[in-house]
């Protein structure tokens, strides 16, 4: 086989470039070399030897090695992996746990099924760019003779800064292990619940780490785990199939469907109106950052290139293109099915959205858990060995005791962080926006630019032009990372600032309406008739829906925003009326939720509601809600129980929950505290109790319930302290008649 002069290697494609075999350090060229005469071989060898010069790490250019030899275009080398094996292993490396967070990335900017269309385009686009850079890393190893990611940097940029990609790879691998621990904690906790055993996420993770993960991570030879890693692809394939089945059979078609009722309200399907056009929102950068992590396998690109049999650039590019095409289809399938099923309610780990009573998805959890448990040590050892390399610990000094000590430290740190952080999408977004973008886009571009620069005049026109393409992708990666990270952090900051605190326990505004004779309270009626108000009436009625469902509808109406008038924007008039802050002028208006309670005796409350309804005073779109057995779960709830929110207890004046004894107050769905008068049934609540429960539910703060009921309890105790209070005979009396029993105002 003859060599083509390097001067003639003008790009037929951007991949037809001079390369150096990674094992023989020999310069090769394209198959067109066969047309060159044998008598010119020696001359071509001399040119080939000088076609690439190495950087010695100090900034000086070193002469070519004297043992550089010329080899044929087929690539040669010692790789034994066939193209099919290489494709399978590459797909297995790319399709990791990060794919399970992609539905949440789509939910960051949309909540309607059509949002999956631009998301699929983004997934494919980022996948193509990631595949290009994966291929570029293999070509860099061919150009420089490097055998690792760090080695490629050393031979192109220089040894003095080689610690940068080294540290990045270690930290990124740490994030991967952390994501594994987080998923395992959630998955095993859900699996125990499927078996009827209640085990918290924390207990499941700690128990699994001590009994299973630690012994596996201490293994000295991981070759026995290789067959189990094949279960990763099978588990992900089954998960994608199961998600598709659940989408098409409609098991989670609405928040009130059978299986959906078994999960927390925040995880139930929430299909809204933000569709394909929502991709132009800056929130779409959150998905882009997550995609950087989802395709993260680039630090293994040199290994894959060296393992490929007859690793010519053409064969290498074929393997990369095929593997990333399969991965892209995989990602689109899982992301689209998960998002289309749950909309804006997608959790950072989409499996958490599915009921623990869902047998089909239960097997999916088993498959994912099994795969993660046995691939966990492989990722962990990569992190540990990388840390040892970064610490420059010689291999001869890596005793079992020293390695085990480092294993305890790393695994303990990972577990502690996984116990604290529960949002997988945060790890995916943060890791992708920082290290993911650097390893995928920035570092390969820098290395390729330096390698082409080292070629000097021997660099082809195609190579020089490709440098601009690689640097453009690097700039794009930096831009996407900065915007996406800032957007994600601002979103998290807003969520944390909106959460209730001890200093801001109750952010709801209270308006007390009164009716004097035939004249309604003007302030109350103004609120009810405001088109920017979403009115929720809490009162038993034949048309009233379950409280949880009604609240979901009300929250969705609030998100839709103002309908007409002023373009739906906040103006100076809104500010002057005290409705909005001056800092928000020009922002879209958001509808407010008004919750109406009727405060009177139970008998008079019914009369007032009926009269108001007959007079047509309730707004046309009033949402009527009440407690139902599905929302109460037939559970008696105590505020001292920290898990009160998991009982899905809504609030209303009446419930039809089943009780063993209708006359027993202790058996009602909520512990009734208003003991001053006898209710029509044990399931009736006073207005104060009703307000306490609904406010606590909406604000997601049990301290509100405790604060309101503390005042109510004090009032009841003071009432009991009166002389001979005949509570049983108080039923049906008016509030005015009760004032005959004087209550001391002293404390």
C-alpha cells in the first residue's frame, strides 16, 4: 500500500485527516494511497514523519520520534472489538440514568403534549453535536498517539495544564456516582412500598450502601460484574416500553384516574396549555443543560477508539454515528412518553411519578435497580482511580488498606450528599451546565485547535476550517451552560423564596365580608366579581368536586393569567391600587385565588349559601369543592405527625368518610377540635378548622394549622372553664345567644 502525500489530503470530508496510530505512533493516510508509485515511498515516509510534531508540555516543539513508522490505512493496532460490539458498548455507556430526568427538563418550559416536538428536535440536535465531539476525541487520539482523555490534552495542549481535564473527569464521575445513589434510594424505597413495607428513602439508601454497594466497591477484580452491566440496556429498553404502554392505555390519563390517585398530588398528571411555542422561553436552557449530562460518555472516547478493531477513521465514524443515532431515538422515546403522560408534573426521576401499585412499572424499577447496583462499582472505581491519579499516588503504593480507606471516604461522602439532595434534575442540570459542557464541547475544541496548530504548514485546509467549527461548538457550549445554569439556579431560588418560613408563615390575605340587611359588603363583592380572581367556594354541595381536584383546577386557572385587557400586562394603575409591585410593571398578570368560607352556624350556613346561590351572587366560574373519601383517605390526621401532608387531607366543612361509629368524634377523618357545640355529624368541621386545613394545604406549611388551632383550642378551654357550660344543649343556637355565657378576656 502506498502513501499519499500529505499535501494532497485536502478534505473530501472533515474526517479525512492525517492520523497517527495510537499504538504504533505511525502516520497513515487514505485508501487513495494505492495509486501512488512504490518508488516514491521513501520520500513520502519522510514527509509523513514531519507531518505532526509533538508538544513537550513546556511550550517547545519537540522533533518527531525516531521510531515513527508508516502503517497501512486499515488502522492496524491491537484493538479486537468488532463494530457491532463497539456499538453495543457505546450505547450502553451513553444511555445512562440521566435519561430518566429528561421529562422534567421538558416540563421546565412546557406542560402541553406538543412541547415534546421541539424537545425532540433539541434532543436530536444536541445528540448530533455530542456525537461529533465524541468522534473528534477519537481522531485526536489518532493524531497524537494518546490513549486517554488526559493524555490527549498532554500531547496537544501541554502537560502543565493536563490537571484541568483530569480534575473535570474525576468530579464528573463523582456526579455520576451521586446520581446513581439518588436513583437507588428512590427506587428501592418505592420497591419496598410495592411489597407493602414502608421504608423511607434515607433508610433504603443507607441500608443498600452498607450491605451491598460497599462490598461491591471493595472488590479488587470487577471482571465478574461485566455480564451484569448488560442488564443496563435491557432495563432501559423495558422502561421505555412500559412507559409507552402506560401512555397509550390511559392509566394516568388524568389526575383522578385510578393509578394516578395512588401518588402524591404534585406527581399526578398536570396537562396545561404551554405547548411547542414555549420552547422559546429561556427555561428551555434547563433541558439543554440536562442533555449535556445525558450524552456524557466522552471521557471514555479514547478507550473506545483503541478497542476498535482496524480503527480507521471511516470505521470509527460509522460506529459513533450509529451508536449516537440509537441513543438519540432512545432519549426521545423516554422523554416524550414520560412528559406526554404527566405534563408539567414530571419529577426529576420520572419513575417517581408512577404509582407503587403499578405492577408494570414496578418491574421497571426492579430492572433499573438491578442494573444500577451492578454498574455502580464500575463508575465508582473510575472515580476512585481518577482521584488517585490526581493525587499522584504511584501504583506500587496503592495498598489494599489505602484503597479501602479512600473507598470509605468517597462512598460516605456520596451517600451523605445523596441523603441531602433529592432532586435528580438538579444534579443533571448543574453537572451538565459546568463539567458536562466542558468535557463535551470545550476541551475537545481546545485540544483539536492545539493539535492542528502543532501541525504547522502540514495542516490541511479542511483541518484549519474544522477548527472554527469546533470552537463554535465550544462557544455554544459555554453559552448554553451559563444561561442554563443561571436559569436553573434562579428558578430554584424563587421556589425556595416562595416556600413558607417561620418569618412568613401565612402569606394569604384575609378579607372578612359582612352582610347588613339587604346590603352586601362592597369590598367582598368587588373581589368576587373581579375577572382576575379564581373563586373557590368551600361548602358541601351536590355539584362540589373533590378538594384536591378543585385545587388543581384553580391553580391551573391562576397560571393561565389575565384573559383580556391591557394585553394581560401589569401597568401603573395596578401598582397604584396596590395590586402589584412597581418592579413588575410590564410583566404578565397572574390570576389570584380567592377561597370563600361561609361562617355561621351549620344550619344558617346552609341557608346563606342557598340564598346567595338563588340570587346569582356567586361568580359564574366558581369552583365548588368539598372533602370526599378519596381526598381524606379515611385517615385521622394529627398535626404533630410530620407526615400529615402525605395523607392527602384536603379541607371542607363536610366529609362522607366511613367511620366505625358516627357518634364518635375520635373516628372522624380529622380530629375535630371545636367542641363548643354538637355538629350535625362527626364529619362536620368548624370554619376555623376548615380555614386551618386549607391554608396549610395551599401554603404547604403545617405550622399554619398549628397556629390557627392553637387559638381555637384556647377558646374551647376558656369556654369549658365557664360555670356549668352545657355544651350538648348548644346545638342549633345562634352565635348571638351564645354570648350570654360570658368569656373572660383576661389571659
